């Protein structure tokens, strides 16, 4: 179920081949920790739920709620920052 997220968080590391006559390199994949995958999945679910809450708030009350939008942007920033940090 979370294989797409594991694939997105997997690092690829360049490892030089130990032969003297070649300058070849080999790519190795370093999988992310299960804890990181679960935290990102939970955060994405929270973003989706907060967006639904904002839509319901606007439809029901007719007013934009800036606190909910602030929470959505904070969670989105957390996900983007983690994805960029995990790839480097």
C-alpha cells in the first residue's frame, strides 16, 4: 500500500567498483526507515482530512477559516521538506 512512498523516499548512492582498471560506478539503493514512511503517510492523510474540513467549513458556514488553511500549509511544508531532505 505504501510502496510508492517507499520508492519516493529511497536514496540512490554511487559506489565505486573496486577494480583497478575501470572507472565504473555502481548504484545502490538505501531504503528509508519504516518510521519515516509511516510519518509521511500520516501527514499526507492529515493534509487530506484538513482540506476536507476546510471545504466543509466553507460550504456550511460560507467563510474561509485561516487557521485550518495555516495547518494545511504547515503540513504540506513538512512533507515537502522531508522529501527534499530525504533525497539528499
